[in-house]
C-alpha cells in the first residue's frame, strides 16, 4: 500500500481520526472535512483514505467504501456525512442531542430544537461565545458537561447574512442547492473541552416576531429534550433519568424570535 502524502488529524470529544490521501486535488477537500476539529497529536482510532476513481472520488476505511461522489461538491457532502455517522457510532457513550451548544467562561448552554427552529442562526449570532457545536451536542452523563462536536454549519441564504465579510470566503465545493457548509474554525478558536451545562434554550424562529421568552417547567423541558435525543433508544431508562437530572439542574426557556441577532443579545444579557 502506498504511503499517504498528506494527512489531517481530527478529534471529536475523545474520538480521534485521520483523513489521508495522495491526490493533490482531493487534498483541498480533505483539509475542509471537519476542519473545525483539528487535533495536533494523538493516535487515530480510524483512518479514512481519499481516492480518485475513474468516475469521481471515494472515501474508504479499512477496505470498506464509506462515501463516494462524482463531483468534488458531491464527494464533500457524502464524506462529511459518512465521517459524522462513524463518529456518532463511536461516541455512543455520550448522550447525543439534536442541539447547538455554546459556552462562555466554561459554562455551556444547549440550543435545543428540530430543524428550522433557528438553532444555527442563533448559534452563529452568539459571536462572543465559544461554538461547541451546531447540530449535535454531546453530553457526558457523569459530569453533565458538554463536549465539542464541531461539524460544519449548514447555512441557508438567510443565515449567511449573519457572516462578517471576512468569514464569507467559502470554497466552491462546499456549496449545494443554495446552501453552504461553513467551518466553525472561521467563527473563532476551538473552545476548551468539557464545559459545564447550566442552561437549556428552546429556540422558535418566527418571521417578523420580536424577542419573546418564557420559562418552561421541568416536565415540559424534559418532554422537548427527549424529543430531540438522538440515541435515546440505546440509553433507554438511563437516558430518561439523565434528562431528569438535566432539567432539575438547568433552567429552561422558550425563546421566540425573528432576528437572531436580537435573540443573541437577549441570551447574552439574561441567560
């Protein structure tokens, strides 16, 4: 087997993996895969190899094809999802929640909600907070701390308006159907791992609305949190007990907004 010419080492929580190859064109694509989660050292638990095919590109792991695409853009999307899927399987010891997560001074907030609830816009608008993750939050059950999962943010046209000019240089292969993949590394340096979870925010994006908020009781917060749990089937009763601990410990609010920047100001001042 030919030795790789280039390698990028990545880390999501306690899972380290390498992306390798020898094709110069694929190197630029590989450099953008999970670029918000660089690892300076460590032995990879998995090695993913990028290869050029007669018709397109492929990503393999231990002789197994995990992603392929006919174009660089198609390959990036498929490879990004394959890496995410593999990471979630290996990180099952974390309670996984469909949520954004941000931290300031070692204290984290989860922004919990379904697609189209405004999580990504709100995460991006919180510029003075460290970005732990956008779509996936990893909660450590014993400590109730949140670990980073710095997958690219997928930005729709309205969300891209929140980008500062210097943040808007995005490679062509990271565009798909009017949306783009935005690396968290452009939003600031990687935060320290293991931020203490202190609050739950359930955003509701409503066009034209001002900022409105209300406190949620524990039962309602638990119901909403369970709806967004990604691996509850594996955790079963232990996951339900963990959610009970979370809502007992962390104040929960529903935050309705039409402008993510106004909502971010509210969080900065009130939460």
